[in-house]
């Protein structure tokens, strides 16, 4: 049986808060808490694809210190880049 959408969101929310580095945990954990419920299945696919990237590299993309490869430069990455965790 395939994973339900709610179970997938719950798993991704947990994964977002325990990525491996504090900075990425704060950014992705906050983003997940605020926005995962609004993402459709295709966006969840793109988000999960981003979570497969090692933390230092992903953080550089999120912070704009390094451009993301075209494969990862998606609407979801731009949402994360525009997310303000303390707002």
C-alpha cells in the first residue's frame, strides 16, 4: 500500500527538522511547518528531491551563495529561498 499524503507530509516535516546541520534544520523545519500542508503532490516530489542533497550544498542554494543546478532550481526552492523563519 502506498503512503498517504498526510503520512508523507508528516515524514517530510520530520526529515526537514533533522537534516544534519542547525542552519538547514531551522530553515527547512520552519518552512515545512508553515508550508508543507499547502504543497501539492508534484511540489512535494520536488521538495523531497531537494532533501536528498547534502546539507552544506543545499544551504548554499537556499542562501543564494551558489546557484542551484537547473534540475533543482524549481518553484519549491524559490519558496524556500523567500521563506523567513522568524517572520
